[in-house]
């Protein structure tokens, strides 16, 4: 069965097919998945749903790879990020763009997410609502951090236009980075060399950092 027909279920069910019940119900109220993609899932299970020929390492995050998704009903595009060090091949982030770019769709989507997970933790958009972005932050019983971002962009050319959703396993990404730095002490030392403690900043240091 092809990917298009396999996942041709109602759009909002795809968008909100996450493990959970209304907020406050414990671990089940924490989002874990969107459509066929789940945090912690092994990439070997997702071979039919992604375009493995599109795999690229993330710039400045050598411990992560990113791969584009196959065509999926209700979505225009998407990127799946997975680890390479602490848990090789495990999904740590899901970023998807909806086919419907309208504000009306965004408002309907946002309302359904609120019904499932409660009110967002913070607003990350701009005050003029050129980019509207709401974020939910969760901590599961094991102390792992997960975030959910839902955004609508009307005209900011530095962001994706339309409606996007991002589900991130923050703790898993940190483990990948820590693992990479442990295995690559030269990289860790190079990063440390770039930092200048604030109390040691000279006027010459500031001249290099402040626009002129």
C-alpha cells in the first residue's frame, strides 16, 4: 500500500494523532507523535515514510541527521531529525508543514491542541502577529523534556510561510550533544576556547562584537 493511501485519514486526526488525553491526565497527556512519526522511534521503522536519499547532517550539530518525509496527506513537507551518538537512529524531533496555509486552519488546529493538552506554556511569536507561535513544555515522569511548537507565519521571509508544527525531545537532543562532545574532546576544547567570561571582556573584545 502506498504512503499516500496508507495515511489518507482525516486531516485533523493526522495532525493530532498523538498519544494523550486532556492535560492533567499524567504521562498520557504528553504528546509523543504526529501521524506516523513518533519521538524515540527507530528510523528503521520509518523507511517507507521518509526519503532516505535526502539525509543531511545538521550544521553545527554533527550529532544529528535530518531527513525529508515522503508525501503525506494533509502535509506539504516535513523533516525528521534523529540522533547519531547516544541513541543512533532514534527520532528526536518532528517538524511538519501543513498543506493548508490559512489562518482559519491554524486557529482550528490550535483550539484542538488546547483541548487535548491544555493552554500553551508561552507565546514565542512577535507582538504584531506576523508570526504567531505558541509553545507547550512538558516533563514526563522520568524527567525527560518534550516541547510542542505550533506556528502560523504570514510574511516573515526568514521563517516558513503557512502553518507548521514541531515536536521536540529536548532531553534526547542534549544527550546526543553530550555524547558527541565526550567522544570528540577536540571539539569540546574548541568550543571552550571561543568563550570569554563576561568579567574578563576588554574594550577590544567588545569592539569585535558590537556593530560599527
